[in-house]
């Protein structure tokens, strides 16, 4: 008699869903486990002025299968001793993944790890490991077991700083230098902050804090005359890349006042 196959359907609480061909993994057993990802953004820490971490931030998602016995957790291995895991590329983040040949009457723990770049460098992990797993018991019949798995993405950190040394050249009298500081996402600029400096305070160094890692910002400067009007040609801009959460990016920007 053919063994009864148990299918376990898990829904990762993320966003969106699209079916593709399943991915098979092996253990000594006849049960089947299917997962379908959905994505939940992580929110913010600090000012909500730049894009938060959401599904568009994820480069790939790693799902690891573990067995839980007597409150202990151990990785499930193939017959060749390789850890059972599925790796979803960006184009497959909503794909269905199937783990096959699982043991019946066994509790499995599925852990999810979202990374913003290729590979598994810990600095690229953008999910909260302690909150991104679920324990599911596989029974001995073919009734589907439904269990949500929340993959919690990290909150956007705002701890970096950009410092720009400003200077001006030229003979035309100007009274102020107006600054606009923007975050960049593709071709979209989002205003983060504005400043206005008096001419007598130039040269000067300005700082912008609470910035997001892995983000490029743009500083725009415009000189104005005695009437508060923009002086034609007396403007400049500079892009500053913030690499990590504690980065202090420094640069210089010179405005030529013709």
C-alpha cells in the first residue's frame, strides 16, 4: 500500500504571492511541506523621511529546515549530509517552495533569513532572526496543516551622519546660501531637511544626522541676492553615499557666484 502523504502549508507573513515550480529537499519520510512567502515591512527607528525596509529591499530569502526534539533544535540534513534549505532569489520571493520526504509525527522549525545583497554576510541580514521562525508538527495523515510564519524585517536604522564643507567663490554679492538635503531612490528625490546660511558664515561645515545606511543623499545649494532672489548660475549640488548605520560621510561643495 502506498504511504499516505501529508502536506503542510505554511504562509510566510510577508506580501504578495505567485506560484512557481516547487523546490524539493530530502529526508527519510513521506510527508511534504509547502511554503508560500508574503512580505511585511519593518518600519522605522527615528525620522520617517527615507524609504523603509520592505520587500523591495530583499535580495534573496533563505529558508532553513530544522527538527525540534526535547526542546532542542537540530538542522535537517540530506542523505549526503547537506543542510536542507531553500534560497529564493529576488524574482522568486513569492514562489512556493516544497520540502519533501519529511518524517511523520515530527515537529519542524522553519527559519527565514532575508538578505539585502547576494550571499549570507551577517551585515546584509535585514530580518530579525529571533522572531522569524515557526514550529509546526507534521502528523500522520494527509490533512493540510496551516501555520503562519512571520518573517519580521528589521526597522530602518537612522544613525549615520553626513558632513559637508561649504565654500563660495566669485565677485557677486550674495546674502544667503539656501540648502536642500534629499534622499535618492532611483530618479526620485525626497526632501529630508533644509538650511539657510548667511553669506558671512561661509565657508562653513554643515551636518545632517539620523540618516539611513546603504542610501545616497543629495545636497543642493543656491545663492540668493539682497532681495532674496536666486542668483542665476549660482547653484551647485553634491551626492553623498552613506554606507552603514554608524557612517560619518564627509565631502566638500563649492558654489560659484558669477
